[in-house]
C-alpha cells in the first residue's frame, strides 16, 4: 500500500518497481535499463558474458539478514594491453580466458573489506576495455560503449534476480568509476528512490555529466543520501593523469567528507616522514585530492607508475581511504533509514 508524505502526497512504497501497488502476495518487478543498439561488428569482441552463469559473478551475502543494503560494484581495469588471438586484435577482456580472469579476480577480494562489511556485495566480470585503451580519449570513446553494454546487462540481472527491492549503493573504481557515472545518468525514479549513494572512486565527474543528468547530485557532507561521492588522489600537480582526473566538476574529501580544502589526517597509512602524519586536502581549483607525506613502498611494474610517476596514487585509493569509506557507507545508510519512505533529496 502506498504511504503519504507530510503534505498528503501519495508515495510509492520502498521497493516498488513502478508496476503498481505491491501487496503481500505480489512479486517484486523491477524497472530495468534499456540496452543501447550497438554494431557488434565494429570492434573485435570476445564472447558475451552470460549473467545467468554464477561463474560471471562475485557475490558476498554475508550481511544478508543483517542489513537490507546492497552494493553493486564495478571493478577497475586489470587487462593491461590489447592482445592478439589468431588474426584479430582485441581491446576488451575475454571473461572466459583463465589468465585474464585471474588478473581480474583479486579486485573482488579488495572490494570485500570496503563494501562487504556493511552491505551485501554484488560484482561481476565484464568485457572491460584494456588499460591501453586509456591512451587516448578517442579510443576510449569508441571502445567503452561495449564494456558498458555488459555493465548494464549485469545491472539489469542484479535488479531482476538479486536485489528484491532493497536499497542499494552503486560504486566503482577507475573504469568502474566511469561506469558508475554512466549508470547514474540512466537510473529511473524507482531506482533513485532506493539509491543510498554512489561512489565514483579514482575517476572524474565532469560539468557535462552534471548537466546531462539530474541524478548526479554531488555529496556535500558525510550523511546526505541519493548523492554522488567523487574523489581521486595525487601527491603533486605533475602527477595528474588527465584522462581520468581532468576536468573534475565536483569532489569530496573521503576522510572528513568536506567539500572545502580543510585538511584531514589519515592515521592508518605510513608517512614518508614518520614524525608527520599523512594528510589529504582537496584542491579547490582542480577538485582532486592532494596527499602529503604519503610513501608507497611497493609500486611493482604497474603501467600507471611508468606514465605518471610515483606521486599518482590511482592504484592506492583503497589503501588511503578504505576504512573511511566503509564507515561512511554505514553512516549514509543510517541517514537513509531515517528518511520517510519515498522522500529523498534528489532532483528528478
């Protein structure tokens, strides 16, 4: 049965997919996103993921029964270079290739202590674009729609088979952050009613993104809901990676959850000078987090290090902020629960 707000306006019950009233015997029927019509012959594509196959998913439901909150999470880029098979060159991950899956799967484990402590975590394999794709805006623009096609299919499957009308968070890191921005633009009112927050980690939200969709509402504090939290980090100006960090229209400090330049200490990471704390502040001109006194002990051979040097902290966003993100998810969900059903501070 629909409830009413203070002004008498009838509101849909939480979890209604827009198909009418939901009684005790009615099944939850979610609204799903419309898939784009793409020319699948325009690029060499590996086989399409079958999201009815459990092997295409990483699911942790350890919090099932303890919380009604889900996180739909899109992983970052792990397939580094374009690869050749036969006479074809591929710029997307093959989700059925064991070597590529092995490179990709540790990101699931990294997501668990960030999102799986306070929510049910749903993530998936998808035909992500290779890191080499990010060498140019034009290559990224031509390839990413095919990765996003899979991401939308996974999101629809999640809504239809896993979510059951629960509140949810959309989150993604790096390429997954780009996916989160694009998903936000397409969410329907029935989705936005249940969106606790979105986390765009290690990627940008541009002014054009804000103009394209009223669904992207920049977070302004630690407990506003239906909002987008965006942040990425460097140690100096020369380490900014433009394709993912320029231009940024909105950002929030993921330690103190402020949008001004108030610095915040990060007590759980090691400083280059042990006598001084590691501190992060937001650069108001660039909307990027600048981290002072941080030392990375193991860079490995990751190409971002080669491209940007040791002061680009793209691969270390979770090292810097994971405990704060976990706590903030709980904080925003608590605020969400206090809001009357159907009333959310969003602009649709």
